[in-house]
C-alpha cells in the first residue's frame, strides 16, 4: 500500500476509496498489510524534492492511520524500501500516527511484535534487504529472531519484502535476485529457513506483481501478493493490476486449516473485487509452474485444496 500527498490522494479519503473491499478486510480476526512510505508531514525526502526517474518517495498524512484502522487493519509491515522515504523523522511520525489509533506495526531492526486474536498470542516479524529494517540478507540473524518469537507465541507470521520488481517478475527463481544493482535476497531460501525455525506462515511483497504460493513442510509461503493500494503511486495495467486478499485460517498451534485467494483488480490504483477471478487463476498457474511438487491446487474460486 503506497499513498502520496504530493501525487494526489484518493478522492473522498481512504475509507471511501476502499469501500468495495472493506467487507473482506473487516471480516477477519486480524487484518495485515504492507505499508510503503510514511505517514508524516514535511521533512527531507530521500529524492531531494525532485522525484521521478527511479527515485520514488511516498508520504501520506498521519490521518491515514485512522483510515487504516477503520478499514480493519490491526497491523502493518514496514520492512521495505520506503519506510525511510522521509528520514528518521518521517518514520517517527509514522510510528506515532499508528500508535495513536491502535494499529500495530513490525519490521524495524530486531523487532518482534506480539498481538492476540481469539485468545491466541501471535508474533509478527518483517524483513527486507536493508540494515534499517530487520535484514533479509542476514538469514542466521532472522532465524534466531524467529526462534525467539516461536518460544513466546503459538503463531508466528513473517513478512518478507524480497525479489526483483516489475511486470516481468511473476516467477520466483531459485537463488538471489538483484534489482537496479541491489541485492533483493534469496526469497526461497529465506522463507524455508524461517519456517524451519518456527514460522507458521510467510507473506511476501516487493515485486509489485503476484507470485506463486508454495507448500513447505505443511506451511504456506505466499511469495508476493502484488499491489493493493497504489493511487497515483504504483504502476498499473496488465499483471501489475492483478492482486488479491489472502485469507488464511490457522489453528492454535499455527497449522494451516484453510486458505482462500480473493481475486482483486486495481482500478486507477484502487482495489476492487474481480468476479472473473483472474488473479486466482494467475496465482494457481504460477504456483504449479514454480513449485510443481510443492504447491496447493488453487481453483478459480481461490479456495485452496489442502
């Protein structure tokens, strides 16, 4: 999710803009998402006030946090390449805005966030390939963090911001990926390692397109859920506008009981339900192609066959 005051905010505000999908968001015990950019005012942009080209800095009003809360979000991940778009002050304002309305966050260096849902303690950790976040490139360090979280919580959810970006990056290759000369990590190795350490589920972002879902040791790894809110901030059209809301049900021990990919299409960067189920068809195909012996069958209705 990326919003920008400079580029223009959704007419009528975030809650109104996301009304067509709000029922899905509010209908869960706990709803999470990946927040790109800051919720702040002023301060120095990493782009030096120029922007354009390959430099993008996102800043939305602190009141956006209230919109996220009203839509049902209980936690956002901030381990990504935009969490310091407006420096340390922008990040501090973002954390304060979220805290004021009761939306939790995770992803800072070394951070483990604990919440409760239905009386079950859940740990959330976010990783990205940067030193100012919990570092995706430090796999032993991540493994140690997940082990610590697993000792304290029945369910452990790990966010990863990994992989190259763009319409041509639908597949999840073995090995490390690089983008604009930057090491974006080895998503497969990282996800397997944190599940070995005790993670219940891994949720991915970063490529800006949907990627396949893998079954690993009975646990679900969604390598990328695609874009979700990108009004005047994220590229669109074709596969860049295919998205989804992934609804996952786990038991008190973190074991997967059910999953469904709710197909979403972005209209001018805003999520809308897609009755054609194009996104579910896409993720089903990518899962089978990239993980031929370790995927869930995903029919067009998006309900995983476990």
